[in-house]
């Protein structure tokens, strides 16, 4: 038995499934799901993320969160939270960078939202000195000021895809033919949630919708509006999605999204507009969507790289220069990745971001 066989059997019995069901099974199936079965990060894994490229990423995020904490009067207890912490590297770098800030660690309760038991174990090994607490749903966040980061979390939440036909939409579904998974289209139907996309799309255009992100944003934004705090949401994507951005990565190579279910990372671009609208509706302010390269430059990544460069040479120095370039250059992650900040309307926006 494999996830592939299981999906074929399910489709034969119940008919084609939405991409949301397909992605959820592939990523989080308890036995065969991609995140449930492995630690996918790093050079030998399937993909590499910003905190795994360099400690500078997490250090600067840490300083940004700490500055917001000071701007908001240094609340004496707060949730220092991360969504989808992977190996725990980003949180470890945040904690190291803020170690000598008086009162910050004593006030912080480290809270991690993680679905995968395998990755919870890795995070425990990395962060055990800080007594992290795991939650499975953002509704379990404590009723405290919330200082939160999410890097490459939203891109792993499942999407649905719709192809425009006149004023209606056909949903792209996963079906099967002769034991192979295939894409197909459902019947044309109006979609209330896509009403505002009729003005910027044409017949035959494909748009994506990530419904599970909305209730998450609503909860984060209401906590921040009521209790104070900030959220830094970092991901690849743009203000609005257009076209098919579903991608599967295996051993740093792209593979077909239906080719190896459960064995490749499956993600799609994040469209930030619906996230920003949900935050606003919950009474929270949000910053302008800012390219990662600009955000990191404003936080001082070049000065940090120069400081780290003192006292190293040879291949270590080459690696540092390459990491700086990879995180910030527009041809690498600098422009593809964007940052959205959430903050209480009466507070200052997070450093590095504009209202
Ligand atoms: N932020 C990390 C890892 C990004 S990968 C980094 O930058 O390196 C995505 C992370 O989100 C993984 O830890 C994965 O297990 C987790 N994840 C994916 N879907 C999730 C869900 N629905 N609920 C909770 N965690 C999820």
C-alpha cells in the first residue's frame, strides 16, 4: 500500500477530489504524509528555507520583534509564537539574538503551532531550554500579547483552483484514469468568494483560493488588536494570485504535483490580499507588502554580514557572502518572498515595514 494507491481507491469510490483534499492528504496524512514522515529541510532534504540558509534571517526577525515589544511598553508576559517552525532554527535564532535584552526572555512564553509529530520532536531537541509549548490550532494561543512569526507556513496550507468560464468557475479536481492520478475540471458554477476576481481576470484564467488561511488570520489579528503584539508573515507570492502556482519539490528538483504523492513538498504562492483583508476586518492594521530583500536590508542585514565576516575567511566567508545574496538579491529570494506585518492600529508598525 502507498498513498498513491490509497488516493486512487478513494477516487474510485467517491469520485474526483478537490486540490484541498489532495494537498492535505499528501502533506499531513498520519502515515504517509510528507511532513508526518520526514524532516525535509536542508541541503540533503527537498528544499531549503531562509532560516536554514543563514542565522542572519532569524536574528533580524528577533530584533524586529524585540523592538516592537519595546515600542509597545514591554508587556511583562507575552506569547512568542511561531506557525510551522520546521526544525526550530528560526525560533532558536530569534531567542539567541534577544538573549541579552533585559526582561524579554523572562516575559516570553514560547508557543509553536506544528502539525507533524516528527517535526515536533526535532523542535523539542532544538528548543528544550526554552520550555516550548505546542498547539494544534491558533485558537489555542494564550490570551496574551502576541509576537508571532510565520515563515513558509501559509504556502503549505491547501488551496483550491478555479478556471474561469464566463461569469462562472470550473474547479480543478484530482481524478484518476487507468490507475494514474490526473487533473480534471468540475462543472461551471458561480463562486461568491471569487466575485471580486471577475474584474481582473478573463475567460480561461485560473485563480487560486486558500480558504483555511482566513480563519487563522482572523484569530491572529483579533488577538493583536485586543492584546497588542505583532505578526510577521513571510512567504513567497504576491498581493493577488493569477495562474497555476502549485508546485512539488523533491530533492531540490521540481516534479509533477500528482507524480509522487506524499514524497514531495507541495506548495502554492501565497496571495496576501485576502490575508490583509481578513486582518483588517478583525480590527488590526497591516503594513504594505514588502519584498524580503528590502525588509532585511532595512533591518541591517549588510552590517550584520560584515560583522560576521570579521574573523572568518576561505569557504566560510564565501558561504556567508552567498547566503546574504540568496536572502536579499532580487534574482534569488529577495523579490519572490514578501513580508506582511500585522500590528494594533494605535501602535507603531514593525521595524522594516511601512503602514
Ligand atoms: N518555518 C520553517 C518551516 C517551513 S515548512 C522554516 O522556515 O524553515 C512548513 C512548516 O509548517 C512545517 O513545520 C510543517 O510541518 C508545518 N505545517 C504545514 N501545514 C501545517 C498545518 N496545517 N498546521 C500546522 N503546521 C503545519
